């Protein structure tokens, strides 16, 4: 029996990086593994869910509640 694995995913309808200071995603800065990548300020960050440790730091840091932990 395989256990469900949790990973952080971005809800693109809720994500508004322009609301973060300077357009820099607060969740990206909070990820201890650096698995959220924002190419430039004001752009939506792209996650790397296959390496996510599901620590939840990005979830807690996102002011728009646009990141959630999901089971795969």
C-alpha cells in the first residue's frame, strides 16, 4: 500500500504577487528548500511539487492563501 504524499500547489486564480511587497512572492521567500521560483517581480511563482517536503512554510506565508498542501 502506497502512502499519499503531500505537496504544495499554487491556486493561480488566488495568486496576486503584486499584492506582496515589491511584487516579490512572500511564499517563495519563505520556502526553506527554494522550490517556488518567481522569474521576475509581479509574476506568479512556479512550484516544483515533486521535491516539496510539505513543511507548510509557503502556505503560512502567502497573504492571499493561494498555496495549499494537497495529497497526491
